[in-house]
């Protein structure tokens, strides 16, 4: 099976712009989670989607949003970019089989730089 | 709330020596604990997990971790370090909100 893919791998934007990142989960996985990784804050959970519905959300401002399509692919959008949004954005997919935890498989990430 | 802590930002070890990367946890109920590794410009790679069962968990690349309930620890270990083990290591716990809470990471450097 192919792993989790994220596009683009690298992105440079300027303050005030918006950006959309894409994540394709492992075939058959219906859960997609997004994480932000920065040197100062470490790895932080953004949100999780399952069957096109946001199931859980971390503590991020409303500028961060996402969606999931019927094929389980997910996009993450950040509007009105700030310098502090520069980070590695990681996507993880999971089978969400109903066990009390959902094994997560991570993609390579999208490195966003805001100038 | 579920959380983990990694008390060491940096661990240096000589090649061939045993290595330990520390992790302590704070959870209510039974913890689901994980170790991930991150190489430069790469995503996170799963190493091992503790769900239930034996306290000594064996994982990928010769790594193992010991779950210690009395000390609330889940330290990552390897008997003989390789230079290629140099990377960033994250301990994580599965939260009730269907996501992983990560520690701050420990950078392991194996010195030739």
C-alpha cells in the first residue's frame, strides 16, 4: 500500500496570504488528522476528520480550517498567514476501526515558510 | 488530561553503547503510549507502542521500551547505539480526544 502523501512538500508564502495543504491517506483509511510542528511549540494537534466530518479540534484559531472529501482526502487551509504559522504540517491517517485508539501513520509533511 | 514529558532535550551517546531516551506520562486510566522517530526533512516514523500486556515492548530497528506503572515511565532503549540512530525522538500518548499528545522531543546524537 502507498503511504500517506502530502502536497506540496514545500511552500513559501507572505504574511496575509492564505494557503491550502493537501493530504491523501492510506487507501482504506477514513480518519485524517493534522498536526503542526514548530521548534517552539513542538507537535500540536490541529484537527481530525472522519467520514467528511470534523470529529475533534485542537486549540488553534479559526484561521486554521480543514475539510475532508468523500474519498477521504483532506485539505487544510490557513487564512491571513502570520509569521508564526511557519511550521512543518504533518498529516496522519488511521483506519479508525472502533478500537479505543486509532493507529496513526504519518506523511512526510509540508514545510510552510511565511515571509 | 493525558500528557507525556521528555525531560531531556538532548542525549549524546557513543556508538556501540546502550542508549536510553526518557519519557514519563500522566494519564487517567490505562495509557496507550507510543514512540516515534523523525529524521531530518521527514515525517514521523512509528517505532513501538504499549497498549496492554508485557511491560517490555520490542519495536523497529532494535529499539525497545519498558512500561513502568509505578514510576509512570516509558523509556526508550537500545542495547547498542548506531550512528544512524541519530534523530529526533518523540514519546506520545493517545488522548481521549482521538489524537496523540506528543512530548517535546529528544534529540539523540550517536558519536562515532
